[in-house]
C-alpha cells in the first residue's frame, strides 16, 4: 500500500507544477472540485467527504477565500453552519483542473490495455470501499469503527 501513498504524493507534485501561478495548490484541488460540484456544501460535509479534520477544512477554506476561489456564508436557518460556494474565478479554473487530472490518469495508465485499466479501476474501488468501511468520518483523525467485520 506504500505505493498508493507515493502515487498520491507524486500526483500532488504534478498538480502543483501545473497549477503554479493560479493561486491554487494541489492540496486544494479536491476541495474545489467538491465545492464546484455541490455549491453550498457545508464545511462539516466537506470534512466528511474528504476525510480530513474540520480544522484542516477551515484552514484551507480561509486560504482559498483569500485567494478568491470560494465564499463562505452562514446558513440562514442555522448561523453556526457555514456554506461554501465557488466564485467565478474557481469556475473558470475547473476546465484546467479537469485537464490536469485527465492527463495524470493517462500518465499513470500508459502501457495498460483497456482490460487492465478496467481491472485496476475495479480493484481500486474495492480497496477504497474497504478503507472507507474501516474509518468513521467526518472527525477524521480518523477513528476506527467500533465493530469490524
């Protein structure tokens, strides 16, 4: 499994190099993708979906807000809940992020047949399901589920 972590770090290096000058970091890409797909998502929901702590979400969103990628507003019915919305600047960057991610996937699967790609995807989905079953979001520090199969 060490290779999965290493691939993730290589991916961040790749994204950072191609996002240079945009004001967005590789670490912030998953945040922005989710916010653009679900405008108005709460910070707590974002933490759970990304398996990061609420404090990490707050810190990243503060940086992204200062850079002009998101806005945060309290939910009208519960002012304790902060909703996050993409800005036009974020929306404009989405095609570039999509291209970067698509290119990275192509790089990773260079030399793979279609069947190998499908098989790999299926195995990765199973790994993810197993990993997800072992932890309890959103307070990712991540706590193990009390009962394990």
